[in-house]
C-alpha cells in the first residue's frame, strides 16, 4: 500500500495539520529536533493499529490544547483502489474505513491493507524511532526475524512466521503424536485394526486347514465304513438264508426218523409214490444246500477273521456265534441226508 494523504485533527502538539502532496515513490521528512517528525510517524502507526491504551506507558500523543483526538490517512492499494482510514476518540479510538467516493466499508479492508502485519512487525521494521532502533530489543522477536528473512528472499509482505505457523497448524491437523482426530492418526488406527484383522484371519486360516484335514480324514473313514457295511449286509443275507433253510432241515430230519421207525410196511401209504418223489426232491435240494453251506461257511470264517477291532465287539461275537452254529449244523445235516 501507499500513503497518499495525511490529515491530523489533533495529535500531540499538532492541530489541523495535513499533507496532501506526498510522493508516489518516496517522501523524506526533514526538520529540526521537536519539529514533529516522530509525531507524524507515530500518528500513522496509531491510525493503522490504534492508539496506545490509557494505562499504557507509551505516549498517547493526546492533543496538548484539547479538542478532537485523531485524524485520517488516505491509502492506495496495489490494484489502485483508494481508501480513507479514520480513527477518532479515546481508548484505541473508533475506526472507520471509506472508499474514495465516501462509501463506508467493513473494517476487514484495513486488515487486508496492512498485509497481515502485526503492530509489532510494522513498528519494528517500517515505523521505528531512533530510540527504538538503538535499543535493538525487538529485533530478537521470532516474528520479526521471519519477516526480515522473507523480505530478504524477495517474497514481499509474506511472513515466514505466519507460513510456519500455518504449516504447523496443518501438520497438527494431519498428525499429532498422542492425537486421535488428525487424519494420519485415524489412518494409523485403521491400519492397526487391519493388522489385527489380518492376524486373526491368518489364525483362522490355520484352523481352517486343520478342519479341512480332519474333514478329509473323516470322509475317508466314512467311505471305508460304507464298504464294511456292504460286506456285513452280504453276511447278514447269508445268515438269513441259513436261518430259513434250518427249518427245512429240521423237517427233513423228522421225516427220516419216521422212515427209520417203519421197519415193516404192511400197506402202501396213500399217495406213497407222490410223497416219495417229494422226499427225493427235498433230499436233492438239501444236498445242494449243504454244498452251498460248506462254501458259505468257509467264506464266513474268512470274513470274520478280517473284521477290524473298531467294529462293535458285541455284534462281532454274535456274528461269530451264528457262523459257528451254521458250520456245526453241516455235518449233522450230512449225516441226516445219508
């Protein structure tokens, strides 16, 4: 910004003072001691940032002879817009901002015209007195140093301190060592949760592999038991055949005993030839059945020997007793047939 005009209503010993012919490039104020050079500088500083507080040890430059306190300055921003800044009254003063045509605008335009500079930076770099320069104390401020560093880099009114503060704020929005809301902290928390989930899934995968192996073993055992079940079903079928034939064998034995008891036949029995043919037929059937029994008995013994120890012991003993019974009947049946 550029200072175009200065109007002092009352400030220190100056009253109704104005400067309207300031150079657009540079203006030098020259005068004897107590001529008012420092007063004009302090006035500009006060209009831009406010008068010192009533309790402040700084000189407020209140009018010596009373009357209106304050004044205004006309500023031109880089784009060419003209503003008039007026500050009047006690305390830090009432501030008003006007356009060139007198239209009042919001005070935030003043903040923009100051380029984001704080009062201390403006005082220590652009508006310092000889006494303040001799003290050098303010030049130790981090804010001042960063601004001077920025000026040396050719970046104008940009404050390295503000940039650093802004970057630090952005950094804290991204990550805090003990924070939970910054985005990186949330992402890290999510990653921790994913790592836990991955570990859990890996453990479940190991359990899955174990269960799959057990399933394969059980499937193989089921197939083996199905084969054994079919073998036992065949054995039971043979047992049922033997059980049905046993009743026929008992009837044949009874008939043979009756035949032996008839030592003398005085009369030929009624339908004797037919009954004899029937008996001969049953005899042939029994002989054939005896042959089958002998072969089946051998098979049953072999199957019984192959039975695994995992089968029901009670069932195994019952089957063995049945096999022994069938085999023991074979010689008896042979003797009866003969």
